[in-house]
């Protein structure tokens, strides 16, 4: 096993320090270099070590629609909760 790696089931992976998204410069710069981009569209976000960055930035990867957010807000605002009937939890 080399320095900077960890082994699982006979496969060597970069260790925590070697796979640090900041050290690897994932998604840094404007725009990031093509080799350092992590995109939802091409599934690279699920590969190791890219997934370390992806899990912290999932909202940035997925496209959002402003009207979708309004729809959810309206649906929640009309939601009414009724008190549970006595004895219904048995």
C-alpha cells in the first residue's frame, strides 16, 4: 500500500487527505477547468473521489425551477393538520 492510499477488498483508494476536494481543486475557478468540473448530467458526481464534493453541493448540481419552489410553498401553505382522534393511535 502506497502512502496517501487506503485499501478495501484489495483495491487501493486515495485516503482522506489525498481525496480532499479542495486539494484536488474540484469546481474551483470561474468557470472551472473541464477536467475539474462535476456535473449532474454526466454521472461523474457519483464517482470517487468526486462524490466527496457532490454530497456537500447536491443542491448546486440539480437544476431548480423558481415556479417549482412556488408550487411547493403554496401546497404547504394550504396544508391543514387535524388533531388525532382519541384512541386512534392504538
